[in-house]
C-alpha cells in the first residue's frame, strides 16, 4: 500500500473513532436527560472538537466516508422505530387530525420559505423535522435530497431550539388554560418535535397522559416513511431511491406487524440513534462555525412561526371540540 493510501486509511480510522467517541458521550447524556437530543449533542460536540483541534484534523474525504456509511446504516436501523401498529390502537378521528397537523406544518414552512426565498433543501428539512420527528427525520431525508452538511446542521439546531421551547412552555399552558389530560396528551404528541421532548412535557401530567402522547407521536413518526418517498419529489424531477431506503421501508413493516420481531425492535432502536449520532459528530468535525453565520435567524424564525401557528390551531380546535 502506498504512503498516501496508508495516511488516508489512518485518517479515516481516526475520524471514525473520534465520531464514535463523541456520539457515545452524546448518547449517554441523552439517555439520562431525554430533553437533550443525542443527534443535536453529537453535532455540537463535533463542532466544539473542530474548534479545539483545528480544521486540519480531518479531511473532507474522511468525513464523507463516515457520513456515507453511518447515515444509511442509521436509516436502515431506524426502521425499528416506526410504529405502524399505533394506527390500530389510536382513535381514527385523532389520526385524521394528526394528518392535518403534519400537512399544516409542512405547508406553512414551505410557503414561508418560498416567500422569503430561502434555500429549498434547508426549508424542506425544517418542514420534515417539524412535521414528523425532529432530528431523526432530518437525518433520514437529508441524503435523499442531497442536503449539504451546513443545511443539516442549521435544520437540527433550529428544530431543537423550537422543541425545547415547547417542552418548557406546554406545562405552563396546561395550568394557565386548564387543558384536560386528553387534550394535553394530544397537544404534546401532535406538535412537539423530538420524541424525548414529548416524554418530558407529557410526563409532567402523569403516566396515562405520557402513554397517550407517545401513541400520538408514534403516528407522526410512522409518516417518516411517506416523507422519505414524497419530499424528494418536491425538489427533484428524478429523485434517487437508494437501496437502503427500500430496506428501511420493508423492515419498518416487518418490525411493526411481525409479532416475533417487535421485541427485537426495542434492541435495535438504540443502534439507529447511535449511528445517526456518529454521522452528526462527523459532520460537526467538518463544519466551520463561521459558515453557519449565513443562515442568521431567518430559518429559526420560520420554524418558530410555524410552531406557533400549529400550536394555536390545536388549542382552538380542542376548545371547539370540547
């Protein structure tokens, strides 16, 4: 093997090791503090490590190889998190409401992005993350629309900021507005972004509310399969359909409906989060913080605006329906 090849292999191994170590720390913190998303933490840790180690620590090729491996691996493993079975145990009326909320989230962000002439791929990532399941949805859709690292980073940070705000505000709203348990469970599950934030906000009201909120959130999470197929068509005439997406869709159905595999899904799920976290840490190691300055506050403002509109929509609808 040539000297250049050896150096390249060593750098790739160094990058993968650094990404996995940062991802492991992020995953452990997220495990004990679910409000802190593992993907978000891994991204921040990667950017912090780059600031300390310098931009020459990893080459673009080393980062690309890590991302090209761990994101597809994470997508395939994430099939264990798709709970299609929740459709059998959730009120059909609530399912229809969730469909409307997901569509509203997506339409609002895409429309505001078009009016403000924002980058289409980044706007689509914000719409998908807001409508479905936060950072995980962004990680799934990003390779399908050929999103850049900076776009993924901005989308994950914006989604996390809005979701954390919601998790802090919702318990206050529940007390101020005397929201019923059933309505509060629906509010949390149908509008908050990450799964961990739904747990935090809904557990405040008790275990029964928590279980209901997670079921409603499960309906949204299951729609990530639809997003993986539909979102690329909004941006490209001939979107790519990689083999790992076919594997993701097939395994999602198997994990949801084959009774013997449902226990296995619980074991596989953490590995999906870890694989995504490694990819996010690698991306963070390649991003210069100054390059994110271009995004400014426009994308964050759009994400906040859509969340506020959806929040008001749900509160008014729940009040009207009693």
